[in-house]
C-alpha cells in the first residue's frame, strides 16, 4: 500500500469510529455534521488521489505510449470521474470555506 493509501485507510477508520468528527466538534469550530462531512471528505479524497496516481495516470501513460486511442479515452473518462468525486467532497464538506 502507498503512503496515500495508508492515510486514506487511517482517515476512514477515524471517520467510521467518529473519533475525528468528535475531536473537530470539540474545538467549537465545526458542528457535528460539518465535522463528519470533513472527516469523510478527507478520507475519500485521499483514497481517490491514491487511485488517480497509482492506477489511472499510469494507465493513461501506457495507453498514450501504445497509441491506443480507445484506452486513452477510457482512462480520461475514469480520471474525470475520479476528479468529479473529489469535487463533490470538496463542495459537500465546504473545504474551500474552512
């Protein structure tokens, strides 16, 4: 597992057991629902980025080197979907408004 994968796994664990949201809420900076959304966003974004750089980008590069147009298009599609997932979490957890 990669460093990003390890971080994602840890973040998912502390999200699932409520530890991260509880600690964030205790700071009186975020409500429980905001803290929970932030915890989930951090975990899912880490997981998505690990997938992007360990699987999708290498797949795209391989397809480009082999001049496999359909596979390039498929890899780009999957990259787009991964970034849409990240974008969802950025907006859902209001990460640009922290």
